[in-house]
């Protein structure tokens, strides 16, 4: 049996040389063409295609090819996205490459995306086709910078990190997302003061019998701690989504106890209470 040294020093067999040399040459030509292609000329077409898909105004500064361990991809720099009536969102980095997925065999492309901006970080896989979706992680660095409708009853601050898998099935989001938010506040126009929190975590399940389900929601803050489970039903027509959420709360702050008592929530001597939140997202009803 030949030693490893003898095997390495042996000349390359002629059949392998005849087959391998043309194959290597073609592969190198493909790489050089890929790296040297003038992709920037396609920026207007790419911007228009993305605008049609997202419904937002998109600007792209440059497109650069890149080779990664997972395969060839692109780095799209100086990207901005602006929804109608909202300030633009700037992206420092947007990297994309084809994902190693069997979905390609079903004519459903999948891409690995890596996005960085002052607002959010994204790392996951985007799937296209009949049921487009996302599987991965998203971190929103400042909830206060999120573009929100002027009619939204909510205002949020803080940072949130979420992981999950969501797909659009028959025009409706379906999937599960686990999230964790830290050091911020939440306010609603029907509540006279912002509710500060140090931690909010839980799970959101979309689709099925309930439009949106909240599971194992936990909140801890300087004023109170709470646990909640419930659901949001599908809105009918232009009506707001009905809600049905059970809440258990433990109040730590005296003035906040008075506020909840004024809302009709009866606290025991330890500052604890259980109640239900009904009504709609726009106008919740505590009972």
C-alpha cells in the first residue's frame, strides 16, 4: 500500500488532468465574470422591483458581488426605504445570497439575508413563492424610531429582540415569534400615563382560530409586574380587532394603585388583582 507521501508526490493521472483542467478554467471564468459584472447598472431596475413588492420608495447606492462560505452573494450598500408619509429608514448594510434549501426544487427561491441599520438588525432566511416568509432573528434597537400610523393608539420605546418563523398563507401571517423587550415604556391613548418596563417577554402565535394569540406574556417594571394570556380576533371589514386578554397584576407603586382603582380594578391588600381586557385594540375595556 502506497504511503501518503508517495500518493502526494505521484503525478496527476492524465484522465483527471484532461477533465479537471477545463472544468477549473470554466469555474475561474465564471467567478471572474461574477465579480466583474457591472451590477450597478441594474440599480434602477432593482429599486423599481423592490418598490412594487414593498409598496415603499426605495433607494440603492451600490451593489457589490461577494463570495462567502455559503456561496456567491451580494452586498447592497446605502439603502433607504420610505413608506408614504413616514421618514426614511437607512440601512448601513444589506447582504444577500441564495440559501441552501430544497425550496428551490419547488420553484420557491430562498435567500439568506443580513441587514444592519440604526433601527434594526436582521439575520435569517427569506422565502419567496406562493407562501413567502421569514425564518430567523430580528432586533429592533429603538422602538421609538419605528414608523407608525398617525392613527395608532400606541407609543413605544425601548429595544426588542425576536426570533421565529412566519409565512403569509392565503394573505394572512401564520407562525410563531418569541420576543424579549428591555428598558422602555408603552403608552396607550386611553391610559393617562406611560407604563415603564424593565422586561417584557413572551410568545406571539399568528394564524389558526385566533388571528393573534399572546402566550406566556411576562412584564416587570418599577410600577408593577404582570402576566397575561389572550388573543386578538380577526377584524371584520374596517372594524378594529376585538381583544380578549386575561391579566394578573401585582402593583408596587402606591399612586399606580390609585390609578388602577380609578379604572375599576379592585386590588387585594398585597396589590394583586386579576382582570380581563376586552373591547378592541383602539378602545380596550377593563373588566
